[in-house]
């Protein structure tokens, strides 16, 4: 069998490029050249470019807090560097993937994600700061589309290997910054509502609550996917990430990370033959929990009434709940609540203390209600959390390692957003991981996996 024939059947260089036109997705551009080495080399070069673009996408996302604080100073004017970089990633991805004879391939997003994005765009109509909302929703759209397009181009195996390379590089960089630049890599300034923050490690990511989740995500990626790393290397990376996580003192990431990891282990041994029992078990669980709902609803006001609880988060949430209750259905427009130029945000009318100086509400779901209302919250949660988890539970296509990794990642980010705000928040790194997990879930559950995806994960 010739080299080209093997490539057409999904093996060899053609498949490893992670392309579009065949089962594994090779570019239609390469399909038209049947002779010679040029199409194989071209497919391989495209595959390498896709990996580079994904590295740039994730790298810029991880550096976003640093760029905000040093270049754009967290203001509503935005960062031209980030916007131009993401625009370049999307433009190159379009150039490499779109077949002019079949332009429909530009539509890589599931309908549920399109609806969530469409609602965010619709909020420009009623936004209190349309120009800021426009810039931020464009940034969100570029990041989401770029992530889905690159995952579709690279497929599962190459996407995971590329992300693990980025996470490993980030972990090494964090250690370098802590060891050689401790004034930057370790929190030095005491905070009134979080005095214990002094001495907490943050590496190159500017804040321990940015660094902690990335450490957990690194552990999950190296635990549930074998790839080309030897066992001792994977264990070494996980131990290094776990030690750094401990040094961040990020209790939210520690607790929710352990829980997500344990759920991932359970899912690893989950048998899809049991999926027929999921619906009755779901109804049974709801029936069992329903009598306790009133207890939960009574408990929430008690938590909010505790001043300074959860390192001051309850003081923020109490103000945000009051603001959200004034207009729970539309919000103030996507991205038009925090970090606005001047004093346009409603937060200034409801708070005159340290709360109004925050950059987010430390609760992704509350922040979504404030910006795009309850409909936007429901559409986003359905697209990025509920639908992917249901698909992973119901589909028999994903391998055990794939299912465990994607469930644990999705669950961790969903839980983490009860204490932080990253879900559908432009290019926040943890939010980007959730989008990538949704894209990978779409790949492994929507069609038969390509030969590279069937390799043991």
C-alpha cells in the first residue's frame, strides 16, 4: 500500500496532522493532491501549526492577568495585544481549515454554544456600556470559536498532548519565578479580608486563585491520560503540581480538586451499560433531595449574613444579590459590570467600601446573572456543563480515560465557579479549559473517533 493510500485510510502522517477532510479530519486542500509527498508534508505542517496556535491561545489566556495588570491596568479599554493575538489565531485557523468548496465547515460550534454566544451578543442592545460590551463579547467569541476549531482540527490525542505541554511549561515557569523572583512569585502584601495570603505562592500567574486551579487541572490531565509520558514522569509532574497547589493555600482549589479527582476515578470504572438507569436514578435523586430544598434556601441567607465569611466573599455576594434582584432577566450587558472606565458600574450605587474595588464577584454564576441575566446563565450552563456531562454519561464512544478526564475537568470548573468567576468570562484560563473540555466532549461523543483517538487514553 502506498504512503498516500495509508494516509487516506487515517494512518501515517495524514492522520497525525489532525486534519479536516477525512475521518480524522485532514484539510480538503491536501485531499486534492493525490500524488507525491507534498500533501503529506502539507498536512504535517498544518498539524504543527494547529499545535502552535493552540499553545498561543492557551499561553495568552494564562498571561491575561499579567497583561491586564501591567498593560491595560484592568480598565475597560481592553488590551490591544490580547485582541490582536486572538484575532491572529482565529485568522490563521480559518486560513488552514476552511475549504472554499465547502465553507459550511467554518461552523464548528454546537447549537447550544451558538445560542449562549448569541444571547451575549443580544445583550449589546441593553448594555449600559455598549462599547465595552462589544469589545469583550468579540474577545469571548474569538476565544470560544478558536478553541473549538483547533480542537476539531487536532482531534483528541493531539489536543491533549499540546495542552499537557503548555501545563508542564507553566508549572516549570511558576517554580522558576518562585525560586528566582520571590517578590513576584509569592504574595507579599497583607489583605484586610485575607491576612493569610502573605507567603502564598502564585508563580507567574499574579494571584494564588489563578494559580491553584491550574495546578489542579495539571494533575487531572496527567492522571487520566497516559499519552507518551512514562509513569514516573507523570507521577513526578503530579507531585510537583500538588506541592505547588499546597503552597498556594488555595483551599477552594484543594477541596474541589480532590472531589473532582475522586469523581473522575469513579467515572473511570463507569460502565456505559448502566446508562439506562441514569434517568430513573436522576428522578430518584431529585425526589430524595427535594424535601431538603427549603433547608438549603434557608441556609443561603444565613451564609450571606455572615460578614467576612469565605475570605470576604459573602460581603461581595450580598451586594451582588441585591443588585441582581433589581433586573434578574436581562442584566447590564455582557462584560458591563466589572472593570468599567469611570464609575459606570451599578456596584458604585450599592457599595462604598472595598467591595466596589473588586474585579469580579468571586462567583461565576452570579456574575453571569448580573451581565446577561438568568436566560444567559441558563444557556451558558446548559452549553458548557449540563449537555457535555449528559453526553459523556450517555455515550458509549469515549474511552475510559477520556470520559474520566472530561467529567473531572468539567465538574472542577463548574464547582470552582461557585467561589471564582471564570465561566464564559472572555479568555480566563480556567474558563478556557471548560470550553476546551466541551469541545473535546463534542468530538468524542458525536462521531466515531479517529484511529489516533482510540489509542489508550
